[in-house]
C-alpha cells in the first residue's frame, strides 16, 4: 500500500515566505523527488497558519518511504536546506503509512 513522507516547515518570518516558496518550487522539490525516488510530490501552504508549508512525497511502500529518511541522499538535502535557511525555517518529518483508502 502507498506511504508518504510529510515534511512540515514553519517559516519563522513571513517576509521570507516568498523566497522560501520560490526556492522550494524551483530547487528543493525537484531535487528531493529525484533523490528520494518518490513516485510523486506536492506541496501546500496552510490556510490556517500562513507560516506553515507542507510537502508530501508519495512512495509505493512503507519501506521506500522509510529508506528516503535514512539514506545519504536526505543528509545532502538537509545540509543544503540548512545552508539556505538555517534557523529561519523549522521543520519536521513524518512517514505516514496509509491505513485505509475509501473510494469516491
């Protein structure tokens, strides 16, 4: 069954939001999809809290999603993220195992 990696980022200063959005769109998301071997990815800004950005990466299995969080590829992505954003953006990562899909 499908699994996801969810990366939740909080942009501390809303003046950085536009630059963060552009960087994530142009650089980070494409690099992460390639490094992780994700099947698809998408991202969103919270409408509840405008400082919160979420990126979702879809994998074919829980093992693939977990591997994406432990390999050397993510270490390189984290280093680049930290180089660009330092303590301006706080982030967390979660691997989500789909428990149920309800057909529409």
